[in-house]
C-alpha cells in the first residue's frame, strides 16, 4: 500500500451517512479513533473510526500498516479510498486500500466537524441571563467563579464536548447540554413544590464541570479522547473536587447549601452502577438527574438523525437508546412554518 499515491478528486463530497453496501469510497474524513490489533496468525492490522459531520463508521487497514499508521493519528484529516461493505456477521466497514493526509484544498472543515444547532454566542447570552436569575448570594458568587467573564474555567467549559460518542460529542457540546438541562430544571422548579430552584439550577450548570478535565481534543479534526485524569478518576470525582474547592474559597458559604449542591453533582448519574457514588436523595438532585438523563437521550436522537440517509425513518440499534429510533416524516407545510 502506498500512502503517498494520489487519489483522484471526487466530483462531490461523500458523507458518512451516504455510504452503502458495495460502494467505492474516495473521500475525506476525520480519524476519530485508531487502535492497533493482531490477527490470529500474528499479523498486525489497524482498526479506525472515521467520520464527518453526519456520522462515523469503522475502517480497517490490513496491509501496509507500518507506513499508514503515522498518517492516521486521531484528529487527522485523511483522504481514504476503498470498498465499503455491510457484512451480516461483522457489520459495516470500509476496507482501506489507500490513505494519506488530506490537503487543505480537498475539504471544507464544516463538512467534517459537527456542532450545536444554536450559535455559541447565543448560548452564552442565555447562560448569562439564567445565572442572573440566581438569587442566593453565595451560589451566585460560586457561578461567577466558574462562568464569569475572565474565569479560567469559562472558556474551557464553553469549548468542551459533552461526551465522547453518544450525545453532543462536538465543540460547545458541554455548554449546549448543561445550559439545556439548567433551563429545563429552572422551568420545572416552579411546577413541583418544595424544590430549591437556586440549588437545582446551580447544580444543573455545574453537574458536568468535571468533563473539562476528562476530555481532550486532538488534531485538526478535533478527535475526542479521554485524559489520564478522566480514565483514573472519572468526571464525577473531578467535578466534585473542583466545586468543593471553589466553595471553600467563597467566604461564609453555608454548609447546608454546600452539602445540597455537592450531592447534586455526586448523584447526577442516578445509579451506583452508572458511576454515581450515591443515588439522588433530595428533590433537587432527583430533578437534575432526570433532566440530565432526558437531555442525553434526546441528544442521541439528534446524533442518530444526522446520520440517516435522505428519506430513512428508522435507525439501526443504538446502544445509548437500547433500541432503534424512529423519525416521522414532517407534515406538509410544517417545515415551512
């Protein structure tokens, strides 16, 4: 295999969601993941996950591994060619016949990188408006430490992805996810009695703060990888430590309020087997967990829909949903409205 061989320029961009059994691929994608594997006979091969703004797929390099491997580090934008096939046993995969680093004039980065539906500046405006509604003085001071202008965590939080795979796994995804959870929590706090809205909204905004230490992006293509701290400690422990330390720096922070807020962060995964060291034991923690879970699941629908071919209504099995997703055709006139 020659990684330097020129591949003819395709007439139009081939997107991940358009790949079908038997199709010859010649297109530019981002390397999302790369793993070195061995066959039963001892030969080395590469298992890749390639993708663009519409989705991702598996690719395998059987030949020329030593020459190809340096060209396809996670985050690299590559030009790849080969047959795409859907096997009844092994699923869909591209067999890589040629691969090289793509030239800047061969692709539009907007075709490769996914992102939120709303502009980042609009979400930041909504964030600041929501924070301004928090009346509890110490919680407002805490939020200012994390999200105020010039706060060292603000830019990292606004840029970070919300996940590695399942929902909002793109730049600004964490901002989009936490803001939508906090807005939902804010709305429902007025519906159910006995909820401390300020604690719930603050917990919703901070529940995933540990992810800024958990994920890192690599290369021009922004491949998402777990950091050493993310693997060794996990996002809940990292987030708890960050918020606990910030609370201790706010003079006079009430102990009961601190305990209520930290419980939201520790329990937001809902179950011990899902990574929370404790289960939700308060109204505020229960509300944040439920809306967080809802936001993640609906985010998975967004991810799945982007990867469907034109006119396709059912997805395949999705692990995040534990089933398939269905998308009804839009009623005439509704899209225009």
